[in-house]
């Protein structure tokens, strides 16, 4: 026993982090059977639910990747972060927040109930209604190809493309998003062509990324919008701050509050099983685990982040006096 403890003490910080992540992976794998892959987009129903991967990329130190960290999956709602960054940069915060609010919704990600009230707007840009409103502004300014190129840069992943099968599957079955778009149009919140807007939005969701690409993106957000190695600023400080704040309060849909208590860092989920998390000033984290909980968030991914956040003390409100197991 002492031998093992002595050997643990001799490990480098990076090795200790690897030990923590690999034991958290083993724990998280056990709960995969409690979740299901999304099937409302038929093509996503063909994904193997047992996959799990993570990449943690600290601002200083080596990138740590495990499991299915380099498997491609569709980014889905994590793309709402990228569209929001671009909208803030290209259209400006004033225009963005004329179209959507900045409050948690407490409703499912694809809810349209709030849109039926007079003078209402989507609660925030990280749910479907808000992201569709954002897409309708972006199509006036940029092409989808511009957004794809930006995504390749910010994710440091030139291989990102559209998964055509998933795109076709979603665009031919997206009655709910179509209903949202027409409601938004009826309220004057969409002034672009509805089909162009839905095509743009759905293409954003169909980009195929890896957990590693998401970690690269998270690391730029963690570093105030600056690419560490070159010093290139990818977005303004104000954009980085707005995006991280909305991720913290609204990034996990109607599971955002519980996630904030349990994990305590900004994050964004997608029904493809992706999770983007940001440990501010410390690391970007990408996770892939396609089995989802009832709110549409990766079931094993949340468990993994919860364990890692506790063990690596990532929670924004971490207090050294706390008992980790409480
Ligand atoms: N493309 C999906 C949709 O519009 C994205 C939803 C999600 O990832 N939560 O329903």
C-alpha cells in the first residue's frame, strides 16, 4: 500500500491528472446504460451509445486525451456557441440582444411555449429558438462557408465538414424547428427567408467535430479569446465574457442550474453527445458521450465532468475548506 502511495507522490502533475481522468472515465462508463442516443433526428439513432472520450487541454502543460477523443460526431447545439461568437463579432451585442434575451429558460431546448406570449423573445441564444433567431441575422452577413472556416480555425481542426447524412436527416424532419422559425417570423424576430435560416442553422448543427476540437475551442475561451501559442485574438474580450457567462447560466438547457452546482464551470451540450467546457484561465475540455439523459445532455459526459471538476478543483466557487464528497 505504502509503495503505491509513494509511487503516486513521484508522479508529475500531468500524470496525476491522467490518473484522475482515467478513473473518472471508468466510473462514467458504468452509467452509459442509463442514457439513450437521440432518435428524433433519425440518423443520430444509428450512433453507438457506448462511446466515451475526453480531451483536456490546459493553458500550460500537455494535452490529455482518452477514449474516443478523436471520433467524429455532429456538434449539434454546441454550434450555438460558435454562432453566438460570430454574431457578437459581426452584428454586435446590441443587435443580438434585440433578438434574444439572456436568461435561462427552464424549458426543454426545443420549446416554443415562450414564443406564444405577446412581446416575448427567445429566452437566450443557446436554445433552439434563440439560435434560430441568431442564424436569421447571421445569414444577412455571412455564408455558411464563412462559419465553417471560422469553426475550423477556432477548433484548430481543418478536417471539420458537414455530415451530409445527419444534415439531410434533420432538415427533412425538423418540423419543430420550422414551427419555431415561423413563430419568430410572425413576431418580426426573423426578417430573413425562413428556409435560408433553417438551412444555415441545421448546417451549423451538422458539422462533424471531435472531443479534441471542442477542447481546442474551450481553451481559446479560457484564454480570454486569444490563441495561446500565437497570441492571435480570435474574438474580443467582451465576446468571450458574454459567451462564457451564458454557457454557465444557460448552456445545459433546463439542467443548467444543477450542472452549475455539481460541476461549476461554463459548458455547452449538444444532442450528438458533445460537451464543451471551459475552466477559465486553466483549460478547455471537450467530451463525447452520445448516450443522453432525459434533458438531452450526455449522461456519462456530465458524470465525467462532475468527477473531474471535484478532483481537479475546477468549480468556479471552489473553497479549499469544502469536503469534496458532500
Ligand atoms: N440540431 C438539434 C436541434 O435543432 C440541436 C439540438 C441540441 O443539440 N440540443 O434540435
